């Protein structure tokens, strides 16, 4: 006859399943990576750090809400972000060009007289 199993000798249970937690990269690392580039998309971040696109989107949105990134172009499906420094540099150049234009205009008007 077959030996009956005692209640204490149960079959090994399957390993318990845990809800996986996503290990986010450090925001400083992501920000340093983005500052080295002209722009950043969720795809670039997800490929670099091996995270899902939805996580990369939320990470970029959180950095933008803190004022560390600026959304350049975007809609519901795709957003392109730029670091704050990259956006402010062309603005400084255009301000300098505006200041130099009136000086040139004044010199031209003197030549006409």
C-alpha cells in the first residue's frame, strides 16, 4: 500500500509572489545625464536606465514640475524636455543681440547726418 503523508509533511509550496517594486534611478543622476544632452525624451531615459516608458515619463514630469527641466515640444503622446540651462543660454544671446542693435542703429543715424 501507498504510504500516506502525514499532515506535517506537506508538499513544498510555490514561492510567494511579491508585487515588484520599481527601483528608480537617482534624480541627480538623471538630471546630470540630461544636462549633458541638448534634449531628453522618455524613450532616451528608459533606454539608458532600463525602466519602463511610463516610469520615465513620470520621472521627467516630476523634474519639470520642480523647475529643473523645461518642456520644449509635446502633446499627450510625446514630450521633449530640455535642461533649464540649455533653454536660458539662447535667451541670453538674443538679449545681447537686442542690446547691440540699438547701438548700431544710433551709429548709422549719425552717419546719415
